[in-house]
C-alpha cells in the first residue's frame, strides 16, 4: 500500500476551499498531515475537519518548506501565480482552480473522465478547467470518441455561486428587496439574465466565453473543432445549465447516442419529456454527476444534436474535479 500523502488546501475558508474539505471527507481521501492555508484575513481561524480542529495558516513563501505532496489551490489567479511555482519547486503537486495556468502549454488541463492521461506529464502544476467547461467536456468526450466533433455552440445559464459570495449576496439582496450596492454584477441579477460573465474583450466576446472556446480545444486535443459560446448569468444560486449544440462528423442513431451517454463515466441521463423529466439546477445542486437530457436531433444541419447539460458548478465544476485529479495523483506519487 502506498504511503498516505501530506495535503494542503489553499484558500481553505472560501466557497470552493470549504467544498474541497467537504468532498475530501465524503470521498474518504487518505492523508497523513493536512494543512489549511489562506490569506492574512482568514489566518488564525479554526476549521473542524473529520472531528479535528485545524488552525488556518497564513499563506507565505515559506508555507511549502514542510513536506507537502498535494496542494489544492482556490485562492485566485494572482495568488496562484505567486505561490504555485514555489510549491512546485518544493516537490508539491499543485491542483489549481484559478484560470492562471489553464492555457499554459507546460501545464495539463484535466477533467478526469476525459483526459486523465495528461496528469502524468505534469511538472508540478495541474490546472482545473473553468466550471462551465468541465461539465461540457464530460458530455462531449463520448461524442468525440464515437463520432468525431465538427462544431460546438455553447449557450450557458450560470449560477451566481460562480461569482463567489459577492454574487450570492447580490441575488439574496435582490430577492429580499434590499437596496444594497451591487457587489458582483453591473446590473441587478434578481429577476434578470445578464449576458455578461467576466470582462468583455476586444473581439466582443467575454473572457468566460473565450475560456470555454480555448479550453475545449486544449482538453479535447483538437484545435480544428469550431467552437462558439454565449455565457449568461441567471438568478439561480447553484448549478450551471448549458444548451450545447453539436455537429458531429459521422451519422448517428439517436438511441445509440442516449445509450452511449448512459455508459459513460460521470453522466446521468434524465430524458423522459413525456413525464417532464430533464436535468434541473436545483436537483443537481450538492451532487457530483453531470446530468444530460433533452437529447434530440438538430434538423438544421447534417449530423446535428442538441443536449441540455446541468452540473453543480462548485462541486463537479471546481472542488470535486480537483479532488478527482488528486485521487489520480495518489496512483503515481512516489512511495
């Protein structure tokens, strides 16, 4: 039996950081020593994990002087840019949830159901993809393998938890009728849909939309796939929903596609429209699976298909995906 690793959680008091801990406990992740780290604002707080109290350490340049095998980071791109290389230089493998390293050619960008083999060539940092990309990749990979993908059109309906506590507070305040200054959004989110996630770029797309486009190419390993995206923030607390239109390279039978999804790892098919069964954000919340429904032909193109894809953006879209990567790392860590 391999030794148990020493594990650090960086950003341990944030929305994703606390979910890291929850998922580690639920999945009974093995560890020897656990270190919780955060900014100076949260340092000194006590966090209880598996019945033991841990004092949160302030993250600094000496945090990785002690032996740490795996570090789960969710503390923002600037923090990751500074401290992930320090950790890697000390022999720690960082699984980073920020966007800092995703498009770095020397860093694997991994969804374990899709490209787990890329974990093996890591040089000390592994990037967790964008939350909206992760669930899409779980859905698209079986289609790519079986039929080839020619084009993808994403239309997303993303929960406010993707903006952290500021987004959650904006929705809560709006629903409660509080006249509070907006913390996360340019416009009120309650009773509204905002086609604006992250900043607008010179090409007219938002940064979120370009993340989905670029990350799709990297994870699926095929730059020839034509991809476009429109990402929208909606007044839902948890779980992202996505309408994905796919043009396949080969002809298909719809029944074969449905059966393919049923056999694929990480996917739950919910597709019984006669009984109003299809994936819902409120049902996906708190779970780790990717739910697929409304599976139907797109009659406007040859070999086209429409699917509706829903997943918890904080769990599968962030914390759970990172922990799944860490579980794979257990298999290749030195004894």
